[in-house]
């Protein structure tokens, strides 16, 4: 696979992306080279393009994380990835490779570590496959961040409940799907137009976060259902205070735990006997690689095979290929609700 391919390159901080040729890399021993057919966009992508944050260590850079495509080549030590020619889903991000442009999603050929590459089922399109990687990894890391292993299987007798604040987002929908697979009774918040959809994904009850008495509505429901609510995942900015207000009423004397996906401001609200942790994978490579393997080759692969995991939320396809990434990122920045923007490459 020597040769050149096209990439949407970030030449300097503040963008915009420009489409240029790059040399196509060879996969390292534990890597997979993927011919990209679709990418999904995440808020982190326009933050990196526009503000250089999270930090972009190398310019010119290639950003992006979510790909679906075809396996072009596998490294010498790879035993778990699908064979060359197979359709695949991959988390392809330069974040864990010191900004290496060979590992960023927004290009025609990209390297990904084998722990984060699985087969794309025939029933799903490339566009559907691209929605999974970063959102699944983020949603599942929230559980391990607060000490809940991914193989947890609560039964109804355990009466374990969770609150997911901001459940209609991409990460939120996989938080709901994974909460169901772990055996939680799930209480979620979202705009009313998303309530039925979230119940289909496995939420037990969904509440409109804009109503003035949303906290008491949730507390009343939890008490009526007779479950134990000591765990929460705050997916969106601004959700921590009401999340803690709910936990104050539902946790009793028990310790509570909150995974917080947005960056935690230093002056964030707190609650007695409640641990609030920024949702982030371990920076220890061995621990993170094992976790990544569990996320992709465990939870996601098993869930896709059994049909218990589905692409979520709904997809908004934007055309234009690599050239179309700038306008597509602008649309995402302007705001979307309950949809994930995907660009076929």
C-alpha cells in the first residue's frame, strides 16, 4: 500500500481544513490500515479546528476519530481485527499517538490500533457504522470511571438505578443503551421530542430538563419505583447542579458517584459523600488498551451480534466528501439536536 491519498489537513490553529495529498502509511505491528468510507463528526473536531483544543501537538494535523471503511492491511502482530477486504468500524484518532497525522480520521487511508477495530455487520451501512466509535468509548468509559466494570449484570432484584443527564446526545444515547445492558433502571433527561426514542433505546423514564420542577419529578419517580439511585452520568454542560440536586434526595446515607463528560470547571458544584469524576480513559497505555478492547471487542461487538446495540442517534448525511468537512463541521457547531452528522468519504 505505498502511494498517496487525499486528506483533510488542518494546516494551522484556527483552520480551515484543506484537502491535500499525504503519503499512505504502513501499519505498525499492532495497527490496521483502513480505507475510509464514512466519518462521523464530534464537537471535539470543531473545537480542535477552531481553537486548537484539546491540544493539537503537531501541525499540519489530521483530526477526527470516527470511521467506517474497509480493512486495507493489518500489522504483523494483529490477530483480532477482521481480515483485509472486510468492512470495519474503527476509532481512528491521533490523540493517543502524540498527534500523529497518520492516525486522524479525516482522510482516505488511516491507521487505527487493533484494539479499537471490529467488523461492521452486513446489515449496517458505512454511514451507520461511523456513529459508534468515540461515542461508545466515551459512554462506556463513564462506567469504569466511577468503578462499574463493563461486565456488570444487575438483576431487577438489585434495584440499581442511574440518572443520565443529557441523554439525546450521541454519547447520551450510548449511555442509555449501555445502562440497559448493565442492568440499570435508567432515568434520563432530554427535550420532549426525544423521549419516545430514548425509551426505545432502553430508558425507563425520560424527563424534560427545561421544566422548573424536573428535579422533584425525577425524585418522585425514583421513590415510587422503589429503586436505589446513587449513580449518575452528566453528559452535557450545565447538568451537574440538577444531577446533584436529584442525588441529594435519592442517595440517602449512601455514597454517590457522578461521571462528568464535559470538562469539570474548578469551581464546580459538589455534594457531601459524592464523588464527581471527569470522564476520561486512563493515560496508562496498557490499561487504556485493555479498556478499549473491552469496549469494542466486548460490549460493542457482542451487542451488534445480538442486536441489543443499534446505531444511535439518527444520522444526518452531509455530502461533499473531504471537501465537505468544513461546512459539515460548521453545521455541527451551529447546533444539532438528537442527530449525528456523518460524511461519506
